[in-house]
C-alpha cells in the first residue's frame, strides 16, 4: 500500500491554552514496498507522524492516504479496524503492551481481535516464533517470566502475527545490547524483502538508516526538513549539522580524509572493506603524485 | 600504585537458591579517581555489580570492600554516602515534585541543614547546566535533562564514586551527548571515581580502563585500546567494535601497516599520514 | 482529558490568596465550613456570600471559569433545592403543582440550604485552585505533626502523597501509550456492547499495573541508594513560614465570623 501525506497539520489539544502544533504542512509520498527511515530529534513530530498511519489520530488539517483508506479532519475511515489489521505498529518498548497469561495467547491476541481463525493463528505462531528468534518451548510460559530481550521478541511476534502489509517500527531496538539490536534489525530487513512489506522505521541511528533504508525523511520541529535516498541526504553534512544531527560515521571519516589528503572518496553505502580498498588506492595515488 | 577504592574479592551472586549464578567468582579493583567502563551483553552481570557496590544487594559468596569497609549491614549506610548511583530509567529515580526538591532529597536524607542545601543546589545544578530549571516539574523535562538532575542529586551529597548504570541507554543521541559532556566535565573538575556501565562505544572509549563481563565472569580487563584490538572475540561475546577500529583492521588487510590501534578519527588519519609520507 | 472539571486543578497565579500559607488557607476553609452552618438569616448569609465572592475576586481566577468548572456539582445543588420544595411543609402555600403544594417556607429553606452547599464547594475548590498539590501536602504534614506522638506515620503519609502527585503525569502518559498500542492490535475501547468494552480494559490494566509495580520497585531502590532511611534525622528543604499577611488575613476572617454571630440574632 502506498502512503501519502498531503499538507498534514496536527495540533494537540486544539482550541485550548495548551494547544501545541506537532506537525505542520507535512507532505510526502512513500511507494509500496519501500523501506523508509524517519529521523529527527525527540519532539520533531516523528511519533505524531506514525500515529497517523493506522488512524490512532486524525489530522487537524490535510489528508492522509494509506492505500485506499483516506483519513482527514472530518472523516475517519469507517473500516478503521481493517486499516489497523493491514498496518502493524511496533511501538517503542513494545514489551510494555504484554498482558496475557502465556506467550502463545499474547501473540494470538492481535490476530484474534481481527477475526483470524484459530487454526490459522496456530499456523502463524509456528511460523513467526522461530523467525523472531524465540524458542517454541517458551510458548506456554508467562511473558512476564522472560528476559527483556525475549519479551521484546514476543511483542514483535504479536504484531507480525496479524500479517500487516505496512510495518511501522518506532525505535524497535532501544535498550537492547549490540547483538540483540543487530539480530532484530536483520530480522525486520529479511521480513521486508521476503514478504514485500512497506516498512517505516523511526530511528535515531544514522547507521541503521544507511544500512537498511532506501529512502530517508528528516523531520525537524514538525516539518519535513530533508528527504531522499540515504546517499543524497547523508552527504549534506552542513544541513544536517544545522539541526544538530550527525552524519553516519563512515561519511564523517570520508570528509575528514578529504580534508587531510585532498582526495575525494564518494559515499555510495560501500562496506568498510570496500572503503579500506579505496583509501589504499587513494593513498597510493597521492604517493605517486609526488 | 594508586589507592584502591573498590575491591571485589571472589564475589558470587544469584537471585535465589534455584537460580543460575549471575556473578561467578568475580574479582577486580577500582582505584581512586579512576574512570572505569564496565561492558558486557545484557544479562552478563554488569548491573548486578553496580547494585552490589551500593549494598542494594549482598553477595552470596566473597567480599566487597569499599574504601576499606566491607559492604554489610553494619556499614551499608556509610558505603552509600560514598557511592552515588544513577540508574537507567530517568523517570523511575526522580523522587521530587520539582528539580530542586529532587536534588534536595539525598541531602535531606543525610540531615544537611537548609542553608547548606540551598547553596549546594545552586552549585550542582550549575555544574550540570540545569540552573534555569530549579522549579520545573519532571514531566516537563526531557530524558537527558532528568538524568542530568539525577547526576546533580548524587553530586550534591559529595560521594567519592559515581556509578552510571546504563544511564544513557534510554536517551536519544542529543541526551546522550549532554550526559557525556556533563560527565567528562565532572571528571575533569572533581576528584571522583567514575564507573560507567554501558553499551555505548563512545562512553567506553572515554574511560581509562574497561572491564568486560561475559556470562557472569570477568572476561577481560584492559585499556580501551587493548580491548578493541580483540575485535573478533568481542563480537563473539555479543559486543560491538567502533567503526574506526574495524576500518583500521580492514586497512591492515590492504597492506597499510597501522601500528597503534586507533580509537578515533584523528588517530587513524595521523597513522595514514605517516604511512603516506613513507610511500 | 476532560478540561471542564476543575475540582483538584491548580491554576497558577501570584494573587494574595495564592501566596497565603497553605496551613492558613486550610484553617480558614475548615472554619468557614463549620460557620456556614451557623448562618440563619439574610444578613448572615450575605456576609458569607460576600466573603466568598470577594475571595474569588482576589484570586484573579474568573468567576465564570469556576462556575463552569463546578458543572457536575450544580446537579446536586439543584437536586437539594427540589428535595426541599417537596419535603418541607412550612409557611403559606404559594402554588399547587401536580398535586404538590409548594410552601413559602420550603422555598426559603431550599434556597438557604442550596446556597450553603454552593458556598462550601466554592470555597473548598478555591483551595486546590490556588495551592499546588505539594503545598497542600506540606501543610498536611505540618498540621498532622502532633499525631507523631501516637506513632501515626505522618512523614510516610506525606511522602506517599508527594510521590503519587509526582507520578500522576507519568502514569497518564503511560496509559495513553498502552491504550494506543492495544488499539493498534485491534482492541476497540469505544464501541461495542458494554461487556466487550469491559473486557477491552484488561489488556490496558494489566500492563499498567505491571509497569506501576516495576516503577515502584525501581524508585524504592533509587531512594535507598540515595540514603533514604525513613523520617528520622531528615532535614527539610521546604519550609512553611507564617508571614504578617497570613496573620492579617486570619484576623480579617475572624472579624467576618464575629459579624456573622452578631447578625445571627437579627430577625
């Protein structure tokens, strides 16, 4: 499903002394099948943005179009529940939403609400549990007896079990250790490719954005500050620094290298291995010049 | 030789008789005014170490000595005067209804007179750059600001060691930077030992010494430079390696003879410059 | 959230009433609540009403805002009035409605009781409107201080109150977050039969409780790490001080009360 925002403005507690504009005239288009990273500081409007994607909130002005579903200030789609079954959201610290007696029941909760049959739910659990890196032996346990990392995986499985077409991820790896972070992100990346999902990733990690996304939206103070491919966006160091965002470390190094040696190495999301080779060649070239 | 401040002697700990050991025969020392980073995967026992240092938990076997005192029921309150802690969740350690009340909390517990409290509140809030928020309520502060208040609250009672137990884990990059700037300011100005328990590589690089935990045991203890030289092993135990260290390794594969393990961009560029002059 | 209800809501300000010592405010309100029951004629009621209205005026909070905020209470006041009209049978019959005789005494008494009720609520809501919750807590701790002699846990009670106040916004945010997460998993909190809607609360309540307990545990640990050992030997940053203006206001209030007692005997 395509996602289109057209002049979306969202005001919290409108018409009260506490009114606060969280989004202002936001427009963008995400074609079906993209992996989009949304980046910005806390308070830049990222969370407000993603709550529009499954109709948790409706724009104060403007229109949000998700596939065939249209959401604007004066109409919520009647089939909101259907929309929510097609747009899965993994919120920050999703383990906080666990509540059922067993892991299996908690994973089944979403699909059950959306009317998926019991046999189909069981089939999906069998498929998803190993995919998120959980042991099937845990299915009968209480989710509250698990480690933090395991709880996170159960919560993610609960969202995936609904089989959404759009997957929204709000900092899904916050608080995990480096290995856990890598495993979870690789899992989402594989899922994205295998099932042809549209993925919207809210992150603070420039490295993750470079590694996984094909499109980047930079938010600042409720507006879209920049948009484009990771190469286009992240090479504009000055513009990013202006809103106190850093560029990925590889680009920082390439820039520093250029300043020192006067040799430009283009950034094309290369591996560290490839970069090392390019540096070696650049140095050789520099050496033979003299 | 520097003066020992914290000493773990063959410490073992578990949360119950039937439970697995969280710490298994752990021994190490931390010296006065030192900055030590403790790293390890989740569940490796890092945070348990922090709680043991403060007498929030007691070891099942072995002994913990803080500034010459064993941590036990008799000394625990004296130990807590010397060991200040900042925890992970910014919300769950903010006791006061305003910033100044929260900073006062620790001092009130120690019966510090009111005039002295007021003086110190101004002082410590200035040192964490939060002096403009004296009367602000916690729900109007960002995570990074709350953690800076937490640091100020600890500094107000003048401890000898400050433990940051994953204090930046729940913050965004801006909040993390704020905290690291604050912490290095403090380290530079005060005579205080720092123990940072963290996954953040930037924080690890700033420390003088690193203790690496793995499955409840001390896996290694060395300078950040020596630790990050062991890249493949670190990855095997679930940890990360800084980009610069990885790049330096790849450069070596390409016959560029980097001699010292670089920890930041400048160090690597310097190495490359030397090589380049020799070419 | 419902912005219409103002009971328990603080409106920031710097008026005389805002600046009064919270203990003084509680004392005056307590006395007012008692003496309202001594009013018995037009003059004495007028004195109390004038006092209440002038106080509202001094707070600089608009009377309309306060009256609107008391909406849920209006129902009770009107109900009291009607009840009196029906039950009381004194004086002359004024009108006869659907077989009910409305007496003149009933009208007067109904009005008096409703006014009394209204004054009570108005003046007590002024306390929370002009005093921060933490000031009220401090005042309660201070005023209950003598009960320490009979081992009443005054300090603990005050600490519990202030921590609850501190965590109200946090828990409200949490509730919002969890209900959004569950709504995304297909829970419908708003429509459907009552039974279904009650069932829908479970996935909200369980995580809330789990998180509240976790917070409590972590907070207790953080407090202990910061040297908290109970009320013994603690000093206090917050201190309440009776100022000249507090004394002046009390004296003025006592004069009002004296006026009330003098006018009570008028007929």
